[in-house]
C-alpha cells in the first residue's frame, strides 16, 4: 500500500460579491470610507486612462496598447498594499498599479507612445518598467529580493504577470528559488482567462494556477481579482509574511479581460460576445461603487465629480504628452553604456545627421 | 610574484574583488562548497560564506535573470554558467534585459553584472561542452564580451569586468585553465576593457585572434619567424566592442591580415574584422585577408574534435599563403 506523501488545498478569498454586498466581515481598512474612495478613484482613473489610450492609438497618436479593462482591481489592489520599501516588477497590463505607485499619466502615455523616457519615472524610481517578454520578470524579482536580503534592505519584490506566463519555465524557476532560499517575493497572477486567443483551460490542466506554488514549497492562494478589497488584503498578508522573513507566496487573481488583448487584436475572432457580456456582470468598478453607495452615502454628484476630475487629469496629461517632442536620434545611444565605447560616437553622429 | 594558472588567476581576481566590495556576490551551479566544476571559485564559499557564494538550483534562465534583478538593486553579481552549451536559456535575460535595462530606463536602472562561462574545445569533454559562441553574444547591442587568453590577462580583465558599471559576458577558454602558468601580481589592478593587446610587434603580417587560439598562433608565429616572417600578434581580448583602431593601425603597417578563431566561419567575428579592414584599410592591403576558423558544422565529439580546431599547421598555411600573394 502506498502511503500519502503530500497533499494540498487551495482557498479563494473574496469580500464583496458581484453586486457589492459584503460576504461576511470586511477587513478593518475596508470599513474606512476614505480608503475605499481612494481605491475606487484609482480604479476609475485607470479606466479613464485606458479608454483615452485606446482612443489615441486608434487615431495614430499612440503605439500598440494593452488595455487593463476589467482588471483594474488587481493593479490597484496590489499597489495599495505596497510601500516605498517594496519593488514592483509589472507586466504590461498593470497601469493601475503603476499609477498608484506614482508613475505619472504623462509617463505612461510617453511609454506607450514609444518613448523610453516614459520608463524614467520621476517617482518610485526603484520599480522596474513594464516587461514585454512574458514571464521574464519573475527571475528578476528573485534577484531584487536577493539584493534586499543581502543588503539588509527592508521590503519585498512584488511581481505581476498573466495566466499565460505561468506556463513558462521562468515562472517555475523563480518560484523554485524563492522557496529554496526563502526570498521575499510576492508573485501575483492576473488570471484574465486569456493569453491572446488561448483560453485558460488550454494553458494548463492544473485546476488552479495558485497550486503551482505548492510544487515549489511556497503557499499559493486564489482571490477574487475583481474585488479590490480582497486583492489588497491578500497582498498585504503576503507582504507581511515576506517582510517577516517567512518567504514568498503566489496569489492568483481571478478576473477577466473585457477588452481585446491589445489594440492590435480582434478578440471576436476567438471568443463569444456572450461570454464577455456575462463577465461584465462581475466587473470591479460597479461592485465597489454599489458598496460605496449602499454603505458610505456615495452620491451621484460624488460620482460625477470623480469622473470629471479623472477626465480632466487625463486630458491635461494627454496634452503634455502630445506636446513633448521626441528625443534627438542620438538618444538611442546616450544611455546604452555608462561609458560609451569608441564605436558609438560614430554611430550617434550618423543617426543624428544621416 | 606568484606563478598562477588561468584558473588560479580567475580565482585570485574573484577573491580580490570580493574583499574590496561587499556587494559582490557569486552564484551559479556548484560554485559553493564544491568550488565550481573547474574550481574557479574554490575556497571562496569557505572564505566569504554561504550568503555571498551561493549554489543556485539548476536554472540557467534564473541565474541570469536573478543577476539582472540583483544588479539593478545594489548588488554586483558575478554569476556562473557551468558550460556555454547551457547558456541559451540565459540569453533571454542577457539580450532582453541585461543589455537593455540602462537604455530603456534612460539610465534610471542599471545592470552591473558579470556572466562567466567556460567555453571552447580541446579538453575532450562531453557533447554540448565545447562550442564557441562568442559571435552570438557579440551581436547583442549593450553587452560587452571579453575573453582572456593568459593568466595575467584573465586576472586583470576579470577585475575590469566586475568593476564595470554595465553587463559583461566573460568567456573563459577552458583549454587554457591549467595548460600554462605565468607570473600574476595580485595587486588588484585591472586591465582596460575595449582594448586589444598587441602581444608581439611585427612588420609583415598581422594575426588577430583571441582565447585559446592565442596559444596556437603564438607557436605558429615562432615558426614563421624562423622562415623570416615577422608577425604582429593581436589578442583581441574584448570582442565587443572591437578595438578597431588597434587592428586598423596594425594592418596599415603590415598590409596583411590573418584572423584566427575557433568558432565556425560564417558570421563569425572574423567576418566583422575582415569587413572593417576592407572598408577602412583597402589601400594598405597587399594581400586578401584570410580567416582560419572552425568549420560550419556541429562541434564534433571528442574523437574528431582535433580535426575541427584550427591548429598551427592551418595557421602557418594561411600565413604563408598571404605572404606569397602577389
Ligand atoms: C515570451 C513571450 N512570448 C510571446 C509573447 C507574445 N505575447 C504577448 S502577450 C501574450 C499573451 C500573454 O498572456 P498572459 O500571460 O495571460 O497575459 P495577458 O496578456 O493576458 O495579460 C503573448 C503570447 C511575449 N510577449 N513574450
Ligand atoms: Mg491572460
């Protein structure tokens, strides 16, 4: 008779249902109106930025853009649990987190408009820029955490990627070393159910993505990724563990990509409208607004004011972005090396003067 | 002054660097208590402790990616890939991140890391252990690629690589690890990167080479001298960026050039050097440029390995051929 060597369970947490009704007791921070309004405002700002970015792309004023529509609670939930001691390593879909971390709207527009200066953040200078090669940010997060441990710096690394990213070796390699070396890394998966046209169930036979952590000896949990309260709560818990020297954790945020993969994609080629409309019933902004209205007296006027403020902020940033002249051609060499090799001067000259 | 082999010189440089800078850490497969499969890190684990000399899981993408993250956040990692045959998963991080981080953040985040790996043939190793892939790496903008060819240069160049504020791939010709020793002064003095070394001055013919081939070329040079041919021997040492000025100046003087490398011919670095000379030194050339290289085939396993490696005879042939051109 074989004996039982190991077993596991994966839990999923949530605090607000799709209608915005609390499921049981809310955590302490979520009873404070100002806190909830800040989270809600950040999500609204993210969505406002998002629709402007798409509009700019459609009119040839921005490059290919990855919308975060429907996943705002993940970015905002993650970032609002972090402090300045932590380091954020984002995928290309976490604009909400970047904005909360202090990356400006103008910087985001610049980046997606094809200008590397958008990565030279004025604030949260310790954070990584978005990562385009899927999952390659995971090993780097382990390296950031190693540096923190080695130098005795406080804080943890927080890294976000999509459901598709969990199929890559980098994901396992990084989680594996985080387990083996007990490094302070919080792995967050934005499970939006799609990796371009490949649905979650074709990505892996694993029942949850969270359970992939178990193989690496770190805890893995699911959370309702459309519930910003739940996301913040679980990331905060993971960060507390990490900061206390208890190692890493994987959090799978269950959400849905309500938009196309990017502005270069047409999702109608591979998924049904009915599926998308069903998921609109779960989306993160409405549920928090319903909760604010029901519990904290959020009014139509509050809502109108917020929408207007966000719109104005985004418009101002758009104008500044559009008024920013591109760098001179030689900028492609200026920060290639700390000390440019002899070749570079000639290249720069040629690029600049043709 | 101590006589050191190349592996001892590498170890001395690592040790010296770690003493000087507490932010330098070493990690890779078996680099800890075992001291690395070639013993490059022998004794460092005992001396600097398990937090600064770390055995990683068997994960090449991780090793490089972790180095990128750690380098961006205040450490100066010297990571080891056990053999270049296994470096490919790490190239993702080198090409997509290490080489680009400073540029794409306009200087906000940087990547002062070294990726060390033994490379090349000649030690009767298993399959996948003997390839020369320097040209692949040299094609990546933003990376420096350095190859030492003797103990003292290994010492000085590795120190320079470690102190450099940008990523450096340091490929070690493993055939030379223990083949010879020379006086190496452990002064902590680095040699310049981006600079070729003129190992011997000459007037008739320039031979440009690097890594283990320096040994074979030196032998050929001695024999050529007996037949009255005066060779200027250049050890390229930093393969990216190429010290074009030194090569051009030499060829302008000698009028003839042979390039020798162990890596395959097509799209090898010999092609780049050759093209550069054709573009810039055409009127100085007295004969066509010749390349002596490995062949465009899969690196043979140990029984045929010797037939693949350029040897003294092939180098001499090429040199005579160039000298006899008229
Ligand atoms: C290594 C790598 N392979 C392929 C791509 C092209 N690509 C960009 S996004 C994407 C799907 C990613 O899916 P997922 O990880 O679920 O993230 P999502 O886009 O859904 O946020 C692919 C295949 C890439 N950027 N990187
Ligand atoms: Mg996805």
